[in-house]
C-alpha cells in the first residue's frame, strides 16, 4: 500500500474565505538519501514545493473527480530536491475545481466527510529511502502548520487576487480530519501540464479607449506576467473571447464568472504564474490603477491533459483546414482533466452529452484512452442505484437525458473501437448494463417523458427554442435502441450473453415504427403539438442508427432527408443530437455531393460561417455572432464548445475514409469520398498498430489515392462501390 495512506487529511482551523493556504513542515535529513517520493493530494487544487522549488510539472492536481467517493493522488520522485540538513515542505491549496458552484453541482458542500463546507484539506506522505537501507515516512499530522498567503482569493470562475504587500506570518494550527482514506486513488487520468506558451499578437486600443491584448487564438490556460508598480497600485487582467461589433472588449457571455487576475504591487518587479486556475480567452483587457504600474511581459500558457496527438488532417480548402484547427483547439481547451462543455463561463462542467458527441473525433485527434477511462470512473461512481446516468459528471444531479446519459455506453464503445483495449469495456460493463436495464425497466416513463430530455439541443427549427422540433420522445427511443445495440456489441467483444437485450432492441425498434413512422410516408405528424417528425434530425437518426427494416425504407428516408436540406436552401438545421451524424447519414446513403455542400456552406448556419466571422475555436451556437455582428444572448453563448467539432469524425472517416473496421484498427476499411470542389485530402492516425494514412488528389480528371497500412493489418478500400484489397505498406491507386 502506498505511503500516502499513513498520512492524515488535515485542514486549518478557521474559514477558508477563498484564499490560497500554505501547509508547512520542516524536516531534518541526516543521512545520505538513496531515493525519495512525495505522495500528495488535496480537497481543492494544490501545488507542492520543497525548499522553494516546485516538485512536479502538473497543474490543477489532484484533478477533478467526484470527491465524495474518489480523489486522485500524485506520486513524484523528489530525491533531487531534498538536502542533508533542514528541508521545508510547502503545500499550497486553493479551491480549484471545488468551486463548481453551479446550480447543478456543489462539490464544496459535498466532499470529504468531516471537512467544513467551503474549506480545503491536504494529505501528504514523503517516503525517504536512505543509502543504509532504512526508510522514513513523514506524513501530514497535527505537527504541520498553516499560513494564509498573498493569494487572497483564487477560484476557477472568478480568477485570482494576488497581493504582494501581504506579509502575514501568523501560524495557524491544523486539525486532523477523521475521515476514511479509502476514497484515495492513484492518478488515473493524464496529468494536466503546460503544452505551449503563446505571445501577444496585437496590442489594441479599443474605440472606448481601453487597452486590450490579442493572443490571436482563443486559448485555455493561465498567464505568466512580469509587472511592477508602487505599493498598493493594481494591475488587472480580464479575459474575453471576442470583441463586440464596435471592436470593444466584451465578456458578458462569461455570466457570473469574473475570470480576472488582479495583481497588487509592492514596489518591486515580480513574475507571477498561477498554479490553481485556468481561463478561456483570446483577448485580455488590461487596467492599471495608475501610470506607475507597468506590465513588462505577459504570456498565455496553454494547459491541458497530456494526451499524445495521433491524428492529422489537411486538404486543399483553407477554410476546412481552419475548421480542423478550430476542432483541435476546441479539444485542447476542453480536455483539461475532464471533458467540459466550455472553459470560460461559470459552467466548465462534465456535460455527458457534449462529451459523447465529440468522443470519436477526440479519440482520433489525440489518444484519449487514459483520459476517458478516468472520467468514466467518475461516471460509475455517480451512477444512481436505479441505473440512472447523470447529465453532468461528476455531479449529484439526478435526472437522466437521452443522448446525454447514453454517454456511458457510447464512449466506452468508441474508445474500445479506437484503441482495441478491452479493459474499457470490462471496467464499464456493469454501468452500461445497469443503464440499459434502467431504460428497459422504465421504458414507459423514460421514453415518454419529454421533460427529462434536452432533445436536439440548440437545433434551429424553432425561433428562440433551445430544443428544436424533433420530438424528445422519438430521440429517447432512438437512443434507447442505439445504446442497446452498442451494449450488445460490447457484450460480444467480451463474450457475455446478450440475448435478452436483442429482444429489447427489437422491441424498441418496433415501437419506433409503430409510433413514429407509418408504412407509406415513413412519417407521422402529431397535429396539435409543436413537435414535428419532419425534421432533419429525425431522418438522420433513423438512418445513422439503422432504424429501418428494408432497403427501400432506407432509400426513402435518405431521399426525404436530402429534400429537406435542399428545401432549406442547402443548409442544416440540426442541434447537438443530429449534427454529429448528419453528414454520415447523407454520404453513406447516396448523397456525398450534398454532404460536401453542407460542409462547404459558408452562409449561416454552417460549420464555415463562424470562420467567416474570425472563429479560432468551435462555437456553441451556429450564430454565436450573428450576421449583423450582434451576439447570441449572454445567457448561454460560448465561443469554445467542442460539440459541433464532431464533424471532424466525418473528415477522417468519410473525406479521407479511415475507418476502424475491427477494434484498434486490427482491420481497416478505407472509404474515401471525393468531391470536385476539393483538389486533395490527407489524413493520418497513429494507431496502436502503426501509422495509418489516406490521401487523394484529383489531377487531369483522374483521382490518385495513396493508402498506408501497418504490418499485420487487413485492409480494404471501397472506391465507387468497387473493393480493393490492400497489403501492408504503401498502396497507390489511380482511378
Ligand atoms: C451546456 C451544454 C449542455 C447543455 C445541456 C449547457 O448549459 O453548456 O453544452 O449540454 O447545457 O442542455
């Protein structure tokens, strides 16, 4: 058992009040050290220092988990940091992820039993092995002391106030929290660390006279600031993602999150880098309390979970390349320890629907195996006895929603297919089963209750509606069938009996036919209600989830979908639920040309429209900035929301045509789809089997294809309905 279990959870006496606290202990080392390890964790977000040196490269440790049941701890080799003689151990702790004070969630009041709400705690052990073979363990107990620090407030939403004039040296006693240590788990996810450092591209004086720095990229992370000023003078940096239509600073869309760094000077020059918060920003408004304050340097430090980049895409169309760039940056900014909806406003939560929608694309861009497995651990921990999977993980917010809760099946399946690692199925099998059982046992209530479900979130059929017109009951049924289908696939993968689930799958499919489709038109309208089945998303789900019984029905559904799009001036109307599958439903059912028309559409609503408005990340709304330059309401408008970035999956799987035909790319199916409006496409994925790539070029009326297949992998290409068996290595075809 790791040494951390010898430690005690400790907290200071008194109230936190949002400050960063320092826990301290001096230790004597009197013999030569062979090796030393630091085991550390916190309720809150901590940074560990030995003799003034930071012990590790991670940020935001111990990460965000459902603290009530699971708290990760980190292990660092600190052999080089300890000296013979006196050594100072300092652990700084801030609210960090604890402050998810959203209406859906409040980990601050629902964490370690025995710890006051709104307070933080740490647990630490240092294991020292001496050259003479003896071992010492120094751990947190009531001999540690605590101090307030110059970071007078620090939280993920509001940012920080750092007062360099602060010099309190009052020692506070600490209290041992008599609490169960079984909630401690070793680090499961990827650590969050600095990935790159951006410089300011432009210093703007806005029409209203303010100084605004432009980093040129909507990014997520923190600042390194070098500044000086007379004692008590202040420098304030505030974050924004876009400028308003007049070119002025704007961050109304951050809602209650202040997202600002307030530095109070002491007459000297300092460089400050935060360990405890992150912001989402492209623009920074700089305010100085007087001319004596100087901002000598500022950098934007991009942090995210340390996943390996495995996927690449480029093509002859620069706007599509920019779209791909925005998808990648959407992932960078929202894969900061857990998959979040957005990184800037007072939300930043593990919304299950958003993560599900983007999970396949994400897993082709980066290796997400460890990242998702850790978050799925929290999903399991938060699952209700009834089987209900929450809309936000971690949280204690107990109602399910179709397409959100189904993340518990869709994500393990997608991760398994990308990396071929069955442990993601073994670990999550019971959770998936309980979820499918929940739907089965509560079929009438769950699939018939509109109020549970978010529907086709942000679809466009109805002005000022958040949920579009596709009936929520239909979506609930479609996802019940899809989750059951994927659960059966997962059962097959690990040799479990699934017969009763095949029955349930057929039952739901039958219900969909009975209630939502008639023989003749494949539609049934619900006169007198606002919902209509005649939406793009309706056809998309029936096609992509294969909710039809005959070839003729499939052809008719695809025809109806194409007609709807053409009638809508070649534009989409789908929301979070329909969008990820929209282009697949077209290109896999005879409408490749129309799929490309939607992808290349530049007018609102489309994927390229935000790019024409200067987007450098994916937007939450198709019209985050409207054609007249106005913003979608402040109420809910993120410029860094990855959900619609799910289209990247289509770019890999249909444009370039790289598909894992068997899990982990044991078998590959190439299905490249060309279009005259694009001259060439290239994509590659570094799979567990080796590098896979696909490229095509249109030249002199011919298309040249180049495929790269790893050793010992079976591969087939299907081009214009003709099959080509491919060998390992490079194959070129000219057709
Ligand atoms: C989030 C979404 C999320 C949704 C659920 C929003 O506030 O930002 O992305 O899925 O709520 O309806």
